[in-house]
């Protein structure tokens, strides 16, 4: 799941738009109950739809829902499951985070939980360099999902594999093979760059030293590489790869937090920061935010004025101009305007009312 997936969901206008969210289990024994609980939610959704709309109007929705439900692979569930169904739209998502069980019927799909988790769960790439094949994984928290589009997985088919190595006096066979390997890893880098262009996520690269050197040479160290892991992991399954990268990811997150807090202290000295959701919102809307720091569990509903340039925090999350969670929205604003977001531990920003924005000017 990425921002593009959520943007697609948010762009759909269906009437009715049905969203079903369900926490699920990874273990095969535990997830047997997930099918029963989902069936109960599907029955609940059908009953609510038929009570609100004429049968002929919701029949396509019910058909899409039944088809989608039958396609679920209960053997490979993650921590959550989401179904989004309309008359002309149907999509399921296996979520690497838990969600609250519920059925929502509206004019738009319920993406709030997805946005919240996407914003607050570490996301990254893991690239496993190999000749047979090079694989790319999208990481969310401690879950890795293999990417099977954009040219991945990529298999080397040069000399020594599909074609014989050259022979003859004076021919440097190793140099000849290295030339083709360099082309292979350049293609790998180009494919990765196109996928990473939509969301510039950090990268962990895994491979034997020789392949790591090739990748560094063709990439010129341009990707935001968090770490390199030397070793052959051609056949290492995703859950084992996750065990390798998780400690490195946590170390990187801790380092980024410390650096961001130091940057905030310096920005305070130069009066280039805003504190509190009201000021942060206004500065973010103006495009002045370079780094947003926010406590992990801080949420805040708010009322927006007619321009949506100013907000007022509220405990009563209702009304046409009410924003369910202004924190998630300000995160989206900062990212859309080229800033970055760093999450810190709860109470780390107590003196800043739990949220702070380092300003460009």
C-alpha cells in the first residue's frame, strides 16, 4: 500500500461507497476465524445497503462484494484487511497494520485509517541484488511485500548464462562478464528509480560485496541508502529478510529522531519554527515547512475556516468543516509541499504542544 493506492481510493465517487475494515491474523490457525468474522460483516453490509437503497440500485455493489470476498487468500493474511466496493469499483487490501472492525457506507471510501497508518508506519525499500533474480521488496514496519511490476524481479541473462563466455588468446573473460553485469545492475537501478520517483523512500541494499560495488557504481550513491547488508540472500524468504533489516531500520529511525530534535533546537534559536497544531497548520499551508516533528500518538480534531488556511482545535469532532484528525492532514500537506516528517516519542514535544514545524524562512 502506498500513497498512489490511497489517492486512487480517494478519487472514486460512488453512491453508495462501501468500506469494510477488519483486523486479521497472520497465523494459519488463528486466521480461520477471520473468514467467519468477515462473512458476518458482509452480511451486515448487505442488510444495511438493502435497508437504505432499492435492491436494483445496490445489486451491482453486492455482486462485486461477493466476488471480492471469494478472492481473499486467508492463508496469506496480514494484520488487517480492507474491502472497498461500489457499483463499478472493487478492491481488497491486505494491511500490515491492525484496524478497527467496522462497516462504513458513504459517498466516498473510508481511507482515514489507511492515511493514518501510512503516515506513521516506517516505509522503505529492500533491494536484494542477485543474478537469479534481483528482487525488490516494499517494506512497511516489519512486513516485506515483493514488488512484481516495474521490471522486477530482474534476471541476468548475459554471458555465462544464456550465452557462452568468449574464448581466445588475450580475451579477459572476467572483464567481459563484468561489463554485462554492470549493464544488468544499471537496468536494476533505472527500474528502481522509476518506482521510487513517486515516493522517495529510504533503501536497504543486500548482496555480496561484488554486487554491492556494482550497484554503488551505477547509482552514484543517489538513492537514500539506510544500510547495506553483505551476503548472499538469493533464497532468503521475506520474513527472514525482515529480521535482518528491522534492527537497522530501528537504528536509523532513532538517529533521525535525534538529529531532528537537534535541528529543532537550532531553529528555535533562529526563530524558524512553529509550535502547536494551529500555527503549524497555517505555516504548512503556506508551504514554509521543511521538517515536521510530531509525537507518535498525537491526534487532534479541529474546525477549519472557509479558506481552510486556519483551524481551531475542538473536542467535538462533528460538523461540515470539521477535520477528524488535523495531524494526519498537516502531515499530508507538509509532504505534498516537499517537506519531511519525523515522528518522535510521546511527550518529547511537550513544550511545543506535541507538534512542531521547522520553517524554511
